């Protein structure tokens, strides 16, 4: 069964109900602080410093999932999730110095 678009593109949908990469990027960029999961620990510490309050990393929604998918399935998912990749790329290009 296929996931509904709003579930598959959850990050994009959170910031744009029309799945507009530009709208979502603009809304995220207007936040006073945002970061990427790849730098979660360091970014959370930096945010804690900015807020002058202790923040602790939580991995409550992290599930141990072991799924075997073949290259064809990876390619299909990559294509279906292209707007999410575009959103991340657009935001990363805004934060590069």
C-alpha cells in the first residue's frame, strides 16, 4: 500500500499544505532558528545556549527498523520524495556561508 502524500512528504506538508517547496522553505527560513538532523546534538547545544536553558536530546520516536529494500525501491522512493530533497537542498544553500 502506498502512503498518502501528506505522510510521505511530512516535512514539506508541515510548512506548506500545497506541497510548495518555495513556500515551505520561506516559512522555515523565517524561523528564528532551525537546524538539520545531521547536526542535531551540536545544534541543540547551540540552541540551549541561545535560550540560556538546558535542552536535552530525546529519541522517543526513534524506532529500530531493519528493512530490506532493493535498488529499484530506493529509486522509486527517491523519485516520490524529490520535493523533500529539494526542500532540504534549498534550506542548506541558505545556511551555507
